C-alpha cells in the first residue's frame, strides 16, 4: 500500500480568485466576476509580451469538454458554467454564460427560490466569453473513472543504507511532529514541508503509526543546518532537501498570477506555482514560460480538447 498525507503546512493554497469575486459581487460587474475583459479580443493572451499580463481568456479553436463535473446555474439572468460556487441555498455562482441551454431538456436539476442548478459534464465550443453546449451528461450518468489521480508528493532524499526508520523513539510522537513542523516553518529559506508514507501507516483507532512516516522539509539554504535543527525535535524518518524558491516567494507569485484572465485557483509547492484557469490554448503557458522561466509556473485548463 502506498499513500501520501500532506500536512496543513505542506501546500499553501491561495484563495480562489473566482470565489473571492462572489463575496464582492455587490461592487463588481458580471464581466469582472468572470475574469473576462469584454473589450479585449481572444488573441490578447497570445499577443501578450513577457511581463505584460494577458487581458482576455483565449478562445478554443475546436470542441472542448469540462474537466469532470461542473455546476450549471441560472439565477434568472441566464445559465452559467460555474467556476466557483458559494455554498448557500440556493447556491451562488460565477463563471462564463452558457448558450444553447434548455432546462426542460435537462430535468436532472434542482429549482429553488427562482434559481435552477445541476451538476453536469459539458461538451461544446468556447469563444473566450461564452460556452455553447452541444452535449451535457448529468452527474448520475457520468463515469468518474476518466478522472486522473492526484499526483503524489514523494521523498526526494535517497533512502539511508539501513532504510527509513526511527532513530529516537522518544521523539516520535504527535507532539514531536507538531514541534518539528513549527521549527521547520521558522528555518531560514523555508520552502515547504510534507509527510510521505512509503509504508502502510498502520492507522488504528484514528492514530497513525509515526514510525512509518517520513517528514520532508525543503529549504533554500543550509540543508545540513536545517537537518540538525529538526533532529532536536524529531526522532523518526527525516528528509531535508534543497529548493530553489522559498515558500514566501512562491506564494507571492501565486498571488500575482491571480490577475490572469479566467483564473480559478492557485497554489504553490515543490518550486512550482500551479494555476488553474478556465481555458488555456497554450498561449498562457507560453507566456508564463517566457515571463518566469520554464518549469516555474504550471497552468492547467478547466476546459480540455474533447476526445
């Protein structure tokens, strides 16, 4: 059995820009909520120079599908493909408008207080502003097996000659683990921390066997010094590795990239800033590579070429 468990300190997820727009909807226009500049052409992303932010969501040249199930919602102003949903009742939503949608043709939805919504996998065309539906599969008929698994976060250090194990049982407790993560976050050049479980952790009655986990900490400087510091509190398996960027540097870049058009999510870890957007035809990734260097920013699209 192979599992990974990430601590709250491991992946710093920056607030979703689209969801933040919901909370400020009273002073934002619909186009601002969707992250779309109606005055900008769909080629703006491709034409943006390095360092100059693109101002429009690219248009798709062919048929695209949503990456899994999404919420379609209509609060009376027309149906939307939700990129962010506020968990109210009825829910609130932000996202691009949907064309070609008929609720009568999609009875698998809820209707309350004048708002209709449902969960569907969609296929259609996207012009940079509006999603035109050609096919909709309701949640009850959707096959989740098509979804890719979340990538694992592994231990980068080579295994010791004697194998991963406990060096000091007295320092292998939940209290010791908490103290170690607290100490890690205060290290110079702190870049992140996580737990790797290369063995069955043997969880029993909700308690994890900490002798079978590896605490990972990444720093940008003085790896040996960081290792010695963390050994003051942790007696289990430990890997301290070198990173190129601090957690603060990555999070600042993640926040900056929330200005990208159609941004849905942003996170930072492992020397990479990961940005989720409504749609990227490749021009946003090309711009990020030119602006920040290849490999520092990874952009994923919610709309994918239809298979």
